[in-house]
């Protein structure tokens, strides 16, 4: 699975969970076979994306990690509370 498809997977999950899906932005950064996926959301949606005791973000990381493992890649998913400047 390519980094773009990993980004799309995380984007779909994040938008489904967010109250304001239009403000969700997902950015990927590749570096030597490892991918960092940053999820930017409205401050009120960050808590929903993280979930109680971090369970929701842990599940998102697990799913992204399993998808990345099939492509022999490493992936990290992080949630940020401010949308990136365009």
C-alpha cells in the first residue's frame, strides 16, 4: 500500500469520527521508508479522534500499521489540534 493510500485510509476514518469533517486535514511525510501521517482537526474534534484513554487513536494506528505492514513500510499517526496553513 502506498503512502497516499495510507493517508486516504486515515483521512476516511478521521472524517467519519469528526463533528466537522470539512476541517479535517491529513498530511503525510515520507522519510526513508517510514511515513508520518498527521491529522489536523478542529480543537473540539481532537478529543473524539483520541478517544477515551487514547483507544480511538490506538485503533486508527493499529489499522494504519497493519495496512503499512503489508507494504513493508512503517507508519506513525499523530493528531494535531490546528489545521495547517494553506
